[in-house]
C-alpha cells in the first residue's frame, strides 16, 4: 500500500501553496448558490475554502441567505439557458433575497461569474445584457484580464492596471449596453475587468466585468475559481507563457472579499 503523504509533501507541477492560516477568515461565511443547471458551484465553494473562508450552500428556492457575509453566483447553464441565459434564475426565490441584501444599507458583497454575471444583469443588479458571442461559437481558453478598478470588495488586493490570467468559457459572453450606459460605466470607473490583447466575444469596450454604483456587486465573464492553485490553473495563453509556478491569479478575488469583510466587521 502506498504511503499517505501530507498536503505539503504531495508533488505537483507547480509549487503547492496554501493560504496562511487565519482563524478569523474561517468565520466569514460566503454563500454559493446552486440553480438547476449550475456547473461551477463546487469550484466556487472550493475557492472560498482555499482563500480561508467558509462556503455555505444556498439552493435556488431557499427562503433566506443563512446569515452569509457575501454571495457568489457561479457559472453554468441555469435552467438550461431557456428564454435567455440567466433569465429564469433571476426570478428564483433566493435571488429576491440577494437583491434585497445587495441593495440594503449593509450592501452585501455579491460576485456573479459567467452565468452569474448573466443572472445579475437579468435581475437588474447590474446594467446591460449578455448576448451570443459575436463569432456565434462556444469559446474555452485562457484569457488575460486587466484590473481597471481595485476599489471593490472583490478586487482590493490587486493593483490598478494589474494583469491576470484566468480561464474563459462561454457562448453568451458578449456584453452589450446602450451607449449612455457604457459612457456612465467608463466615467464612473465601474469597469472592473477588461480583456487585454484579444476580445474573445465582441463585448463592448472590451468589458469583461463591471460593478454597480455602490461597488459591492461585481459580475465578470471569465472564471477566477479555476485559477486558484499553482500548477492547476492557466499555464499558457495566446499572448505568452504563464509561469508554471503561478496559474493562481484568480485566488486574489476571493481573498480580497474575505479580508474586506473581516475589516468591516
């Protein structure tokens, strides 16, 4: 029988790394919603735990948010993307609670990833809409993003202008909005993530992610939860190699939220 190895002894392609132990972070409860058709809820929960927090399962018809400190709406194909991507999920019982909490005085931090971004636009927590990619094809690739706004709870541990690489996988990933909405997003520094070097879906102004006016609700199309461990995240992109000891650029989004919540409490 093979000898069991501790986590620090497991040989990996990249450097095995864990978030330094911080008992206070374990008290941060981050809800991760599952809708019928959700695919990346387990990955999002794992990212929360990798960052040091506690992931709380939320179901689409839950009547309350179980006293969570933040909410993640993960990627997938909620309700089969019938009608429009995210349209049915936006009407789910749990989303009424998310909307109320996000718009309350406490301004619950909310992150929507891919289908979650679509749900946020359909629920009008974020402006604009997501439509089919301009090339009409599903795309799956590593993507360079630039952090254009590091003042949200989800991006505070990045430098403004910093570039990261995370996976992207979507078919309805083209962000569109009226020109006056785009102008407002730019003028108010509400574009959080922007595609660099290559626009994979035709999104207006190369927008990959935005925030609401208060800054607590963020939606983005790429998947940071798939880039949280060295050696298991992106290793290359169309614009150059990514260090094999890296590939964990997405983790900062989750640690940002946890530390912000601790600082507020």
